[in-house]
C-alpha cells in the first residue's frame, strides 16, 4: 500500500494537511473522506484497510483547526472555511487521478460538511456515503444553550461550550482508548463560533436538501448518542434523488466504521459502491 501526504495553503495562508492511500495498481475509484468534529483523517484506517486492497484509493484532509492542519483547535471564522479547502483538494485529486469516479464519504460533522459540499458541488461527484451525518440539532441540546452559543459566537467566539463524550463513539473499548490517547484528537470543548456555524449549516442543509440529486447512501447507528439519528432520516426523506438508501444498524453507536460489527457495515458500503461504478 502506498501512503503519501502533503500540505497546501488556503487563500488566508493556513496550511492544510492531506494524505492518501492506494495500491500499486491504478485505482478504479476514489473515496474522498471528510472527517468529523475534533478528530482527523488518520482515524479512518478501517476504511483504508478494507477498500485499498479492493481497488479503491482513499484521500482525506484534516480540516482547519483539526489534526495536523493549522488553526485554533475546533474553531473557524465561517463554515465555508471547511468547504473551500475540500474543493481545492478535490481539484488536486482530479489532477492526480483524471477521469476516476469520486465518492464523498463524510462522517458526523464531516457528514454535515459533506452535505453542504453536495449542495454546491454535487455534479462533480459520482455519489456520496454519509455516516451519522450531523445535520439535525439534537433534542438534548436546549434552546437556551443554542441561544447562548449564538450570543457567545458574536462576543466571545473562542469560548468552549460543549465537550464530546468519548465513551459514546463506539462499543469497542479499544477504539475509545485509542481516541482518548490520540494526540491529534481534541478532547476539549467545542468553541461557540464553530457551534454557531454548524447550527447555521444544519439549517441550510434542512432547507436545501431537496436539491440533492446524486446517488446517496446513509449509514446510522440506532444507539448513536452524539448526533440525532433523525438527521439521516431527514436527508433520506428530503433528497430528491430516486437513488437513495438508508441503513440503520440496530444497537450500533456513533462510529459505525469502528464498531465491532464494522465488517458488515463496510461490506454494505462496498456493495453500494460496486453497484454505482
């Protein structure tokens, strides 16, 4: 397996880290991974180790404020600071792998970022796989907390609001321990500005989801406590494409690619991808 990495600069001068994996042979398709909140592109090795031997190349970057990329941790000025580097990286991939079909694979906040990317650039993609997409405000976040986040986003944007409960990412204790001990994972609180920008993006996706026309596969664990499982259902109902599939995995937690049952999940993704090549 070939692994390569590098960096490119945003127009604002931030260095964005990227990496990719592929076999010696020319890949049949590209998986364009968009990682979630507080984590990084290196946490998708289960995906890499499954799909690279099956003829796919896997490309991912670390969002601004995440992993090996520049920026204050889990902070950004505007949501488009997530989208613009993805477009830059996509164009780079097109140059390296001309003519290859590209499937976006977004997880959690990456599912939200990926959904916004679809609203703006879906015609460039062959399809999208969204895992536990964070596209709906969870019912356990009170209106008061949302209001406080909006106020703080304006006056104290770097204030920490909420921390993720690492124990809820997977039933596999080894996955949770690796997450907590990963120096590239941020375990502090999400900044008010990022929380407010995510909320605005969720509202946009809900309002514009009917414009999604490309093939889409939605994956959701029924026991997910980090995102509202209703978000995947909302996308499935609203997307105007007739080629849409929702798979809800009974009892699985948030990171379906990192659950003990992941082989079945990965096999389901492979079956869907193969049907769309």
